[in-house]
C-alpha cells in the first residue's frame, strides 16, 4: 500500500522511496522517473505558473518554498539592517505576500524551508571584514534592543512571528549571504528530492540573489516570487529581479505570488 507521509508535515517522515539516498551522478530529473507513479497517487499536482521570461510547469511534489532571512534583525528597528543605516520599514511589503504563499504551500503539503543569517556567539564563523563594518557600537555581536546583533539564539536572530516555522519545516542557519555556503541545505533538498525552489525573502539583491545563483549552479530551478522579496533599496529590488530573469532566465525565473496561487487553484479545480 502506498504511503504518503511526505505530504503530512506533522508526520515529519517521508515514504521509503524518498528516504533512499541519491545515487552518485544521478540527475535530479532521474528521480522523477522512479517515483512518478507513487507521487501522482499521493495527489501532488503539476501546476502551470505564469512566470517570466516564460510560463513554467512545476510538479509540486518536487518543489519547495524557501523563505530567506525573514528575521527580526532585518525587518525590525534595532537590528542588523537598521545598524547599517537602512530604513527597515521598506521590507514590510514582502510580509503579507510571503504569508499567503506560505499558507498555500502548507495547505497543499509543499515542502517549506526557512533560512536565517547569523553567527556563533564567539563570532568565530564571522569574517573579520564583516564584523568590522560600520559604527563599532552597532556592529555584529554588539548589544542591541533585540540582543546581540546578528548572533544566533538572540531575539533579533529569530524569524518574524508572521512567518514563524512550524514543526517539520527545516530551518537552515547560514553564516553568509548564500543559503548553500557552509550549510546542509543541498543535502536537505536532495533528500527531499526537490528540484524547484519558490524563493521568497530579504533582501532581493543580497541573500535572495546570492542563494538563487548558488542554487542555479547546483541544478535547482528557481522561481523568485517578486512581491515576496524586498530590499532597503527599491531600485536594487527591481534590478535584482531583472538580473535573475534576463537572458532567457540566466539564474532563474520571476513570478508573482498571485501567479503561484492561481496556478495551484487551477490545478486543484481541474
Ligand atoms: C543582508 C540579507 N542584506 N539577508 N542580508 O545583509 O540579505
């Protein structure tokens, strides 16, 4: 009898076929061939999403929503973003669209992954040039209203309440801008057989862009959800999205959260 535990987030388990380790040299697409029948019967639909530069067909069984660094340190006054002189209120625009995309993915059993940028308490994983940037009283590790700035375990390092992870959703702690650098994200995605990422988060041109480039080189197809991302600099947000989708989608594709929701609804109605 088929088990569909992968799609029950509370079960935190995967069916046997998904737990099997990937074979060296196997392309991500090959995994589909071995599991298609099983996954179809698990009820995960194929959706069409109106993306740029072109519409895409996405099998939700192999897709994940990744939410990059929606942390208090970036979105709230008194954190890392503010310490660098930024107007943090500019990032608020991404919260509601992100919340809608997150709710839709949770409802349909699409894998959800969160990331957080931050450092060890002794800052041993923080490059010196990163720590020494800016006003000494506001640097990484300095005490602030939300605890030590950009340090793991401090209140500011936490994900904002609106998008708080639930049980079964992996949280990737990363010391750099890219979510793959010095983390186990690639391993987590491969074990879940993910080949497509819906990418949300902040900031568009820094951690979102870096992660998309890293993902693209590792063979993941990225669809950046434009309104679920934000920047302290509106022009960098716009350019960051343009860079992803230029030249036929050189790093990935861009779509609105509405396009994702519509794609899901159409598939559900079919
Ligand atoms: C930045 C990030 N902007 N999460 N981090 O320093 O984009």
